[in-house]
């Protein structure tokens, strides 16, 4: 059985995903269990377990991910109405995949607090 987690398998092309964007630093693909009409995951190709595992040197990478998220929101036509970006970190944060990922959610009004 593969030792790679599910997102590393997607990065390496071992399993399929509905990919919306790819460059040398990151990958964006549709969440397999969407929680909104638009639910995209944006992940760094660098293996970073969670936000808590970020190195100071990753600042530029995180900025790049946010620019990609902004572009995706525009391309998917949710920018004008508004959207939400979420990073779940660790057990209490509800993180289920041990590879840093940003959820981009939109296409409906999103309630607050998130629960
Ligand atoms: P989190 O709970 O923040 O760790 O989010 C993990 C997300 O990954 C969940 O929203 C899952 O639905 C999603 N997910 C798990 N496996 C896949 C997959 N193979 N392709 C796309 N999304 C996935």
C-alpha cells in the first residue's frame, strides 16, 4: 500500500482529480465532497503537513497560493458575490488530510460561525 497521503498521490498523478490549475508550486482541484456549489482545494506541491508546520521561508509560497485563489475565484465567477477561504489545522481545526490545503468555498451564502 502507498505511504503517500491522498494529496501527495494527486500531486504525483497516481490518482485522478478534477484539476483546475497547476504550476510549479501548487495544484488546485475540486473537492470530492463539495460543501458549496464551488469547493476547490489549493495545495502547495511542497510537502507541508499543516499550517503549524510552515517554515518562515514559505512566506512567498503562501502569497502565491493566495494569488491563485483570487484568480480561481474570478475564473469560477464567485468573486463578485463573495467567497470564503478556510485552512483547517490539526485535530481541533478539523484537518483530515495531513498536507496543507486551502478550501475555496462559494456559490451560496455561507453562515458564520462555521461550527
Ligand atoms: P480537511 O478536512 O480540511 O483536511 O479537508 C480535506 C478535504 O479533502 C475534504 O473536504 C475532503 O472532501 C477532501 N478530499 C479527500 N480526498 C479527496 C480527493 N481524492 N479528491 C478531492 N478532494 C478530496
